[in-house]
């Protein structure tokens, strides 16, 4: 095994950058493997094209006859590009994507007359064997039926020689078994709610589109080095390993020159993204060694979520070509920054207006304030649910660490906008005086563009920050499917906008003018949401104490955080908006608890395997050399040998102590795991793994990492941090 480490190091050190072909200008190749508007115009009849556009723009249904024409055009387009198979591409509740490939090729009953065939029924719906996907009790194991249904709002694409058709995934009885279906429902809810509010300011608005721009952080490790670490291969992170003497202290990696191998990987990845219509724009080194980031131009939320899920698949496949293992885990390495996936969210109208960007007139600024303050209000009401939406075993390692926001959900808006809200808080109850109206328009609302122009400060410790013309949900983990957080965020804002309109309409009925009614409601919201606004250091102990006084939650672990998903408040929210029924919500709660338990359980098993089969035997081997060395001193110096072999004796005793502690902690961890497995309640079992099993991991690691410093480097079997992080 020791030789395996050094062979891996040799292989990694000898890697040469992989040549990347030039495919032409990005603008020329962009989305050439996507069945987008341009491709549909070329390959569909005018009636079929109009049917798809209507489904995309207004959610109308496509009848089966028209679906046949769409399928025919889609097949002809795909086959012209060398495609041989098709698949319904969906996102089950595993956190990854899923696909089952079928060939276009078919024959008649007797095997004659082979033909390439793809009908509307095959396009619209498929029935994969779905018995092994997580369902949270929605279906019995023997009930394998699950249906994938075409989502025309996310265009089909070609990857390799396969036509991929984005779909939702539902049970035989209609419950959502995926991440996409609830997201689509939440997007419909906020479209309807936001459109009604936007009409206060512009009667021409017919649709509001939630937008998303994600930022994907990741680590790149040579695949030979990754293969030498059982913990990386099986858990996505290092369970053991002493921190490198040089980490990120010098901050020399952040925005530094991109290593050639990595740059070629990025270029290759960008080529694939361009072909698939993923509008990636930014690439750079992140803070930690071998950590990087890429980010796209923002898109409609459903498409952006699909693109991020697809991107993570593509990144791994391109990584294989360049001999890289891509690590998405939120905390793959101790002592250096982990990875997140900032979700930049906003709302845009079909008239081309960003509702979270102020305009040049007081009226458009009041529109901005309306959506800005309602978003703050939504987060203040549902902060626990928002925290639950980003809870996972891997994200627990990151939240609250020195590179990520804390587990306390708060909002940063900057000093200038804080002053604007303070001014608005003083608005009179009821009708406004002419002087007050003038003052508001000229000195408060009218000056918002100038305020934002200078409001360039940022707070990286805030989990939810306003950044000029959007809100940035910074607490989302790098492994996460954006759909979970986006379903929750869009749902809570939709609910808040519905309530807001009711309150404004009620005041208008009492005789207040529209603007006066809006100001009156916003004033009360500002008073009610002060507890969620925080401008200071989110990492500080003082903020934890202050947040507790404000009544904000601080769920530091996933089992604690997830409970908010099944609170009556959350069940009522999702049910009222028709985003998820109680069964769907409770199923997801169960699935996420199971996922947490299994991941902690796997880490415990892998840790035990490495300690027993790698660390302890290596320590014993080195001990034998020390013993032999000490015996040699005794043979030469007799009773005075301790005077000359004192250091060896000290090291020998320390190694023995750490081995004994390792073994003892390992047995205690295994006993705790056995006890946890006997707990019948899924919720209580998750807490048992979190509170009783997981704490042993750090204790075991402490002794293993001490041994790494003491055992001869030539004997140590696990590739070390300095090798994983600095071999490029």
C-alpha cells in the first residue's frame, strides 16, 4: 500500500496537460447541441413549434397528436448529429441525475424491417423501473411504477450520442418523486403572485420570471492521488490527514494564475458547456489550494437548476479525460476553505424589468422597495424553513466555519439601504400629507439609484445578502441540487406577496390611494423584520448570543434543522400554494433523514476500515523498527542504553499511546453505531448518529493525525495533504 501512494505521486507528477481542440467562437457554438428555439424553427412544423412555445411560455398542454410531430422533428434533428439513443433525464431524490437509455432502433415482430422510431408517446412519458429510488414511504417496494413526464420548458439536449429529454418524475398516484416537480409548482406560484403585485406599477406585466445565477466551487485532485485515498473515493472527503504546513495562509492561490493542467480542463469543460447551452462565463482560483470556481450568466430558474445538475455530471466526465477527480464535497479537507454554491436570485418581468433593481423614477423605486421588503419579510417568517432547505451531512461541516456563513439565517442589506428603511419606517399611518409625499419621493425613494451606486460593500459572513440587484443565498452547499433551496425561496416569497396584495387591497378599499396603501404596509413590514437584518460579523460569538435574543434559530446540525420542514407552518405553506402536499413534504423529510444517517454511517465504516487496516498496521511496522533500534543501543551500551536511545523510547511510548487510544475510540464509535442502529424512530436515529456517533470521528482523527507526524514518511500509506493539495 505504501508503494501505491508513491506510484500515485509519480503518476500525478508526470502528468502532461491534455490538448483541447478549438471549436470556434463561443457565440458560434453556443447551444448547438440543444433543441432550442432555433432548432425547433428548423425541424418542427409551424403548428408543432407554436404548441411547444405555448407550453414553454404559458404552461399549456401539448396533445398527443401534436407531440408526435414534435418527436419526429426532435428525432430528425438528433440523428443528424449522430445520436443513436434517447433518455428521459430526471433528478430523483438521490441528489444526482438519472437516465435510462433506449435506442431509436426498432424492428417488426419477426425481426424484419428495422427502423429508427421515436413517437410522441415516448417523448411525453416513460415508465422506468423506479423501485430503488428514494420515495419516503410514498410507494411500497414492490410497487415499481414511476413515471417520467416531459418538461418542455427545459429544452432537450445531446450529450455524447444520446438525446436527453428533461423530465419530472412522479409516482403512480401522482406524488412528486423528484426535485423538479415541486420547483416548477413553486415557480408557477411566484409567477402568479408577483405578477399581481407588479401590476400595481405596470399594468402591462403578464408574467414574472424568477432568475438564478449559481456559483459552483470545487476541488480538483489528480485521479491517481484520489484513488490512493479510500476515504475520498467512498465519502468524497478526507476523514484523516494532518493539515499541510502550508495551506492557504499566504492567500497566494486566490485569483492567482491558473495551473496549465487545470486551465486546459476548464477550457475543455467550457467547450462542453457551450455545446450544451450552459452559459458559463467566469472561472478562477478560489482561496484553498486546488480549489476553483465557475459561474454562468443568470437564467430562468428551472433551466438554471437543470444546467447546474447537468454541469456537475459533465465536470466529472471531462475530469476523467484530464485525469482529475472533481470533489464537490463542502469540506473535503480540514484546515482550508470548503466549497459552496452561492445562489443569486432575482425576479424579472416579461417587460424586461428586474424587480430587485431600482429604476430612474420614484415609481419604479417604489416597485423595487416593494419586492425588496417583501423578500425580507418572507425570510424573517420562514428563516427556519430556509435553513432546512440547505441542510445536509456534508454542509454541516461548512456552515459556521471561517469561510462560510453561520447556521443562523440573517439578511445583509448594507448601511445605505438600512437608512432608507429607517426613513420609510417613519411614514404616517393612513393618508400621507403632501409634504410627506414630496419628501418620500425626492429624498428617500427618489435617491435609491444613487444609494445603490455607492453601496458596494459586501458581508461574506451573511447567509442571505442583497448585492445590488439580487439576493445572494450564500449558505447553499456545493453538492446541493439548487432546486431544494429555490423551491423554498420562491414559495415563501410567493406566499408573502399574496399576503401583501391582500393587505394593500384592503387599505385601498378604505379610501387610501395605492401608493399610500403600499407605504403603510411596507412600514409595518420594516418594523416586523428588524430581527432578521444584521450587518456585523456572523462568525462572532456575540452574534450567536444576539441572534438568540432576537428569537432567530441556530440549527447547527442537519437533524435539528430538518424538523422545520414538517412543521405545521411549512405544511400549510406548501399545501396552500400547491407546491407539495403533506405526503410529499413528509416523504422528503424521511428521505433526507435517511440520507443523513447513511452518510454518517458510511463515514464511520470507512474510518474504521482505514484505521484498522492502514493506520494501526503502519504504526506497528514503525514501532518494530524503533524496537529493533532500541535493542541495538542496548546491545552496544548495556544498562546505559536509555541515555542514548531516550528519544526513540519517547516516540515508541507516544505511538503506543496513540494506537491504544485509536483502538479504544474506534470500539466506542462502533458500539455507539450499533446502539444507534437499534433506534426505531428515524428522527431519533439521526440524532443518535449526530450526537453519539459522529463526535468520535474527530477524536479518532486526532490520534491518527498525530501518528502521521511521528511515523516515517516512507511507511505512511495514505497520500498526505501536502501531496493532495499541491500536486498540480
